[in-house]
C-alpha cells in the first residue's frame, strides 16, 4: 500500500465515524485494482450496499484516487474502477 500518514487516515476516519482499520482495508482494495481492471466488493451479512459505497468513496478521497462505481443487485455488490486522471488544472468547485 502506498504510504499515507497515519494522521490522514485517523482524521478521515474520525470525520466519517469509520474505524481506521476498516478504512485501511478499503484503501488496500483500491490499491489492488490496476488501471483497466474492475474490482468488486460484496456486502457482508448486516452490511448495506450504501455503507460499502460510502466507505469506498471515503478511502478513494483519502488516497487521492478518482474512482468510478456501479451497483449490482445480485449479488449485492459494488463494482469499482480507477478513473483516468484529467490533465491540467482541476475544475473549479461550486
């Protein structure tokens, strides 16, 4: 896994009320997927697709990796992939 400071992980986890270990786990999922590949996370018992999407989006934001996501109803899963980074200046927010 690419080194992210422990402070960044802890801060993001505290803001989102997610355990830091869980955030690290999602970061590992993101780093395993190579450009051009698709990853799939299935929901565990008692876990909703919404929770998986939110945790995955938070981990991507912490890592600075733009990702795309799609939902699958059967099995209850979230597929994700790395988006290509845009060249040049980032878009203006707002």
